[in-house]
């Protein structure tokens, strides 16, 4: 699989995990309506999900991750 495709898939999976978890918590425990719960979950998912990006270097294409809970950039091998 291409590294750009991997970054897209990883971004989607990371966002989806936080989005569906937050939406479930908002609708079940807080009791928000569907639209408000979806909007709130979107905000939470966007902020908390890790960001993956490919970078072309002199060694070739590399995949990096940046996350709120990890300091700096981490290379994904």
C-alpha cells in the first residue's frame, strides 16, 4: 500500500474511533440530540485524533504522526 494511502486510512481510523466514542457518550450519558451530539463528537474527534502525513525526504517517502498526547513528530515505519 502507498504511504499516502496509509496516512489517509490512519487519519480516518483515528478520527472514527474518537468520533463514534464521543457520539455514543454524548447520546447515552448526556442525552444530547442527534445533531448536537454529532457536532460535538466532530469537534472532539478533530482535536483528539492523531494526524498522519507523508513527507518526501532524500531517503524516500516517510510517514509521520503528530498527536496531542505525544511530544514532537514520530516516524511510522
